[in-house]
């Protein structure tokens, strides 16, 4: 019987749709991707935990057992091996999945700071306009919708499937800057800094476009979709959404160090945003005071 229980639990961990009985009540497992090996430190994971906690339903959040990149995560989601995943707003993803219309990060994904090689610090300090930035090449994840956004603004983009690979490429100066959201960039760089000491965060610019991290759920899983919305709305009403936004190490460090109001802002359009995105209540988006 013990071996059978272990087998059933393993099946739950892999497929994410079964229920377990740990305290006498059924708890539906929500399987979430371990993006780039960040595990439970991931902001998306912690926001999902908050949403499920406030949903009023007996969910149990689990990490997928293998580290995956964003492209692989959405492949697993389409196969039903994950319950949800997060990514930037993207109308093409909305065609395949239900996008929960609440940004996890207050839209800070669209406030992009740059990781650069220390050899480029003086060059970037001279940049004040989009036209000047167009002389530089950006790096981005291959499956990220930001690739199309940057290209639509006339920026050159080089891609790779893994963040770690992109940082190594930047360290070798194969491209010039790696734009990441203000709420994630300091945490990501700290995670890899020991191996790549030549990389720094540029301190004078912010590239701004309407965006944000959102949860995506299979269209057939309408119950989970509705419960995530309910949980996030409840968390917002109680103030716990705002507290996580302020206190998560990545977000807290980003908002504290970025000094967004002091940076030269370069605004570009986001051609990927859908009517659903444009209808989101402004209360969910970060804005300068």
C-alpha cells in the first residue's frame, strides 16, 4: 500500500491533474514550471501560491521536477503536464491559452533595464533616444514575445533558448544589452553574477512599453482559470498582492535600486497587445508617483 501511494503521488507530480489526500480532504495539485531553475524563488511561483491560497479552494502547488525554459514550459502546458505557466502578454499565446487578465508584476516587465558588459558603460551613458539605441543589439529569449516588440521598434535582436546562455553571450560581447523587467533584473543578475563578474546593470536608461507577466491556463481548465482570478482579486482587496509586490526580493530590490523616475525613458509601442490586455483595469499597473 505504501509503494502504491508513492506511485500515485509521482503520477500527480508529473501530470498535475490528480488529487491527493494528505489531511482528509482532496487537494488538487497545480503543477507549475521551474523556470530556469529558480524554483520557489520565482516571483511567478510565489504569486501563484498567493492566488491559490486566496481562491477558497483546496489546491496544492507543486514545482515541475525538471528546470525548463519558457518555450519548454508552454510546450508542457499544451501537453497537459503543467497546470499553468506565466509569460509576457502575447496575443498569439491568448489564441492557445486563457490569459488571466491580471498582471503578476504590476506591468513592471514593460519597464526594461539593461544588463550590459562593463566595457559598454560609457557608450550607453551617451544614449538618449531610440534612434541611438538602434545602433546596439539586444539579446532576448527565443520564445519571448519581447523579441517581436523590440524588432517592431527597429532594434536588432539576438536570441537564445536559455537565460544563462544569453548572459554568457553578453559576457563575450556577442551582443550589447540584455533588457529585463525592473522587477526581475537585479535578482537574475545576482543569481549568475559570481560566474559572470563583467556584467553590470546600466544605470541611466529605461525602455518602456505596455506589458506585464500573466498566468496562462489551458482553455479547458476553466475552473482553475476562474479560481486564479478570484484569488488574485481577493489578494488585492486584502493587500497581500501589494505586499508581495513590495516585499518579494526581486521586486523589492528592483523598485529600490532602479530609481525609475531618474532614468531617461525611451517609450516604444507594443503591437502584440490584445483588446483583452487593453481592457485591464489601470489599478493593476505600476506608475511613477
